[in-house]
C-alpha cells in the first residue's frame, strides 16, 4: 500500500563525517529542507565545530570518539540510529546534494523495503564551482516532471563504442544507481539490529546491511529522483574486515531482490 511520507515530519537524515569531509557536509546540509531533521555523527576525538549546527536548521551533532585506529562508520551510524525518533531514516554520504523537489512528500510502498536514488557524479571542476556558490547545479542535470532519464541500453552501447565521455555532459561524469543515499524504515533497521560493527572503514557496511535486510524480506526500489555527488579525492580506508564474505552476501541479496521484484510484478499484473 503506497503511503505519503512527509520529508519534514517523518524522516531523519543521518550523516557521518570527519574533518576531511566537513566542507562537503556543510554544502550538503544546506540543500535539505530546513524543517527536515538531520543527525550528524562527528567522528573525532576533537570537539565538533559550531559550523555544523549553524549550516542549516534542525541539525543535531552526536560526538563519536574513535575506539579503533581505522574509520569505523558502522559503529558511528548505530549511535545515530539509537537516537532516531521518526518512522523513516535516510542514510546519506556527506558529499550528496539534494534537489528542491526532495522537500515534497515521498511515495513509499512498504516499511520492509529499501529505497535508493540515482546519482549524478560531478566533475572536479564543476564541484569547485558548486562549492564556491557560483552555479545552479540543479539546472545542469536532467530533471523531468514525469519520466526520469538515465543511461539505459543505448547509453551503455554508446559508452562501449565511444567511451565514458559519450554519456558525460560538461559538468558530470555519469548518472548511476548508487548504494547511498538509502531510505529505510526505522523498524526495519532495528529488526536487523542496524549495521554490523565488526566491519571497519566504510563501503562494506552498506552491502552487509542490504544482505541482511533482504534476508528479512525487504525489496530494493529506485526512487525516480537524481541527487548530486560532489567530487573529492579518493581515500583508501575502505572496509577491510570480511570483505570477501560481504561481496558474496551482496551478490546473493541482489539476486533475491531481482527474484522478489519479478514475483511481485507478476502478482500485481495478475490481480489487475
């Protein structure tokens, strides 16, 4: 049953940041609706800067003191989930920008499902322009009121024949289906007991959570909305603990997600 989820009332957006990502986080916070609740885990032994709270309304900062040498994103996210009071949660990376239409209500089908977006990955040059507040970034990516255009089979063919530039306008590399941002019901996250804190770094914790949610009966959906991804130099602190098993579990989760989608589609078509 489809339901209206009011972004400003029913959703809390979660971030984890360090000093490295702070400038991107501040830019991301300013693109969310002012009434929307936002929780930021400040992963550092130093005090959180006042600029986080001042960047946008309704921002709460949760200090998370590192207990291990490596970045421990799963641990920080679980500290935020413990404080969530809304029925829905969106886990966002600090380098994401949200279009104005995100401020309206979302159509979500089930509390057992996971909802993800399409992402436009900006070039380094255009990211600098956005950070300097010299561009209306929303006007540079394909936004449509009805159908949303993303590279399909024709786009993949062009990419194979002419390289990635065939899909790339001036300001962004590509539009792709991303793991984050992701929207979960708070009840689903608590049912699967949040993120696996035996995973350190970042990257593997999302795949692991997707796998366990799939085992609990969740189905992954794509919201027809394109968000922006600010460029930043890569860091090497990816999740390194149990990477092989996480990769296998993610493949299994994606397989069962495809099976469930086909079954639901067949049942819906038969009922109609």
